C-alpha cells in the first residue's frame, strides 16, 4: 500500500476503472476485496482514514447474533454464523474464538438459555466454534471472577468470535492492494459524473491532504458510505428519500480486573430491554452498548452523559466491583447505519432489522447500507454480482469465501500486541534488528514501540497521528490519557519518516489531544 503510487495510477490521462467504491469502512473495503480478487480494475476512495467511521467503533464481535435468534430472525442468524466461521478461517490472526457467559439468577433461566443456545450451535453446524453448555454457579465464578456472587444460581457458556475491527479494515485494504486494487484514504467524493443519458460514468474527488481535484471514470460506482449514504444519493438525485436512520452505540473501556478472566460476559436483558456485553479486548474490557437514535450523522460522534451512566449502572448491577467514571480508560461512540424500513419513523431503532439493504437508481448508482461487520463478505459478494450486471462486466466467480486475508497466520501468540500483524510481525521484528532503537516503547504501560509507528507509515498508509494511535495501534480506544502522552513521540517519528516540519508535528499533537479529550470521561 503506497498512497503516492496509487495517486500516480489514477492520474493517468486515460485512467478508468471497472468498479469504484465510495467509503473505506467494512462494507466498502469488502467490496474492493471482492472486486479486485475477481480481477476487476478497482478503486476505493475514503474521505478520512480507513475505518474512521463506524467500522472502528463496534463491540468487536464476530457473531451470529444471539439477540436476533430471540427475535426469531433465523435467516439473519444462519447467514451471520456461516460468515463468522469464514471470517475466522480466512483471518485467524485477527479473529479468535471466545467463551461468552450468561449468568442466571432465576431458576428458569438456565434451561431457557441452554435450549436457545443449543439451537444457535445447531444453526452454526460445521462452522461452530464450540458447544454451549449449562454450568454451575461455582464454574461461572471461575470463568468470570469479577461477577457478583449473590443470587447467582448458575449459568450457560456459548461461543462466538472476537476481533479487532480497525486492524481487520487495514488487512482488507492490504488484501485489495495485494490483488491490484487501489485504496486511497483522505480522498473525498464531492460529485458524480454522468453522460448525456444521465448514466453515472465516474466521480469527482478531492485529495484532502493537498487540496487537489480528481475526476475518475468508472463503469460502476458503489456507494458504501455507511450513515452518509444519503449524502451521496443526494448528489445523484437531490430530492431522494432518506434511507438511513443513524443510531448511536457507546462503549466504555475499563481495566481487565473488572471481569478478571478471559471469558466475556453477556447480559441478555438490560433495563431498556437490550443486550449488554463485557468483552475482553487487548488486555482491557469493552462494556457496551447503547442504542440512541440520532438525526444527523457525524464522522466523530460523541457519547452522551446519560449513555455513559447507563452502561456503568447496568454493568455495576452484575459486577462485584462497580466501575465508576474514574475507571473509564476510554469512551467511544459509533453510528449504526440502520436501513430505514417502511414501518415509518415510529419504529424503535433497536427493532429495525440489522440486515443490509441494496438500492439501485436509474443512473446506475448502487448503494449498500445496514448489515454488520460479520457479514461484510457476503454483502460484498451480492453487490459485486449486481455491479457486474449493471456495468456489463465479464461474469467472474466470487473467490472470497476461501480467500486468506493479508497477514494470514494459522497460529498466533496473542500475549503481545504483535499478533495483530499475523505474518507481517516478522517484518516488524526485522525493523528492530536493523536498529535497536526501533524497539523503544512509546509508553511505559504499553508494548507499542517505534517500529509499530514506522510500519504504520511505511506499509499501512497512516497519514496522521490519529491514524496511528486510533486505528493502527488502538491506543486511543484502549486508554485515551496514555494515547495523549504518546502523541508527541508518534508525531516526531512520523515527521522524521515523512520529512514533515516542526510545525506539522505541533499541529498534529494539538489536533490529536483535542480529539482524544472526547474519549476521556470526567
Ligand atoms: C455501536 C456499534 C456496535 C457494533 N458492533 C458490532 C459487532 O460487534 N459485530 C458486528 O459484526 N457488527 C457490529 N456493528 C455493525 C458494524 O460495525 C457496521 O455494520 C459496519 O462497521 C458498517 O460499515 P460501513 O462500511 O457500512 O460504514 P462505515 O464504517 O461508517 O464506513 C463508511 C465510510 O464512508 C466514508 N465516507 C462517507 N462519505 C464519503 C465521501 N463523500 N467520500 C469518501 N468516503 C466517504 C466515511 O468516512 C466512512 O469511513 C456495530 C455497530 C455499532 C454502531
């Protein structure tokens, strides 16, 4: 992945591609991988950094969705369970199996959840990650020592996948690039180009790093901009009806000691009738989430005070040591691009289907929204199948069901941060062999080092301090105060590598510190 090489490729006078994707989140990157691996000339344009939007702000689950089973949405669960298995098989360095424990406090809960979760296992079939089983209160406490013992009658364990969302996005961009695709970050689509018959022939885009305009021709344009799809649809037809209702979900990150083990906690019914998770992630615990309808989508959404209090309150009802505001290491908010249904605006966002929707307009614009990270691959396959028809492209079979993603490594040791790089970890180790100073840590409490920053700049197209600390190293999401402390050193390393001025460094540190302030709970 090299941004300058990608820019020169699209700058050629007669450059034209087969499929152009707008949006570099899970959905767009999935489409780019699918299109590039089928051999189509593919370009993806992202206005900010890859996974800057919703795709770095998920609960980090690769799951069939136990909740959707309870809602009777069997088709969605079967589809997601199949994709869960494929995602784990194709990127074992980023997706791992995890044990989820449901504590039972009423006599009927154990048989009730055991039956439901056995059905979950049956639906997963060969792709299952392990059997669900009832367990005694003593065993539950062994798995989650941080749980409140009082009133606990027993529990049930079931299995799902867990991953690092932003790292998966980087791996998808690299996989697309490995297969000839062009993925550009900081390239905002500002308009759609049409021929005299009103058919879309390409896009106008602006390189936000240098303020330069591009016109890129494409046979098909796919709008995969998450909660922003309506903005692109308005460029196509200004009086278009809104198809997305954004719903905000907030997560808090706290110390691992609050759960105390390696298993995740699943609270099946919060006071507002939702599910709450406590998920171990990079030696911390992610608690969440909420479901707050919003009018206008933002790229950097902020958690509401009441959402923070709600999560602390609900988690505190189950955990022996009740987490407080002072325990929150980071808070992050993400927006679900829920596809608005015909049921109208009165429908509660928690009831809107999580399945995806694809729309095609007369001009040929293909828009995809909704769905989840877990089903990104299948969504992409569907979109590219349609795109080949719209663009009269050669019919070629999708190959992603068994495609090993960039960095694939069958076995990784997840006790250190380096496991997220999979097979690339060796090359990062070489940077330290070349110069011992590259092994210097960025912060005394974390294993992130100089080599990781260099790697992010050289190989992963990180352009800003935020790209490195939020999405290549996840420091901002794990511990916002520590991330602020790391920022000056990261800026210094980047400036040296990219030949940027002292002024650039200072500007970057200031911008990052301001942003990270919103990830701190006071
Ligand atoms: C709180 C929460 C928890 C979730 N948890 C899970 C989970 O545990 N497991 C799971 O499977 N799924 C989960 N999901 C769902 C999953 O995260 C989303 O379905 C997925 O990330 C959506 O990806 P996307 O690519 O459609 O959108 P996004 O990630 O938002 O990507 C859209 C991109 O388009 C870009 N863009 C917008 N306008 C333009 C333009 N004009 N030009 C160029 N680029 C543009 C944006 O910058 C953005 O990066 C969760 C979602 C939320 C909100």
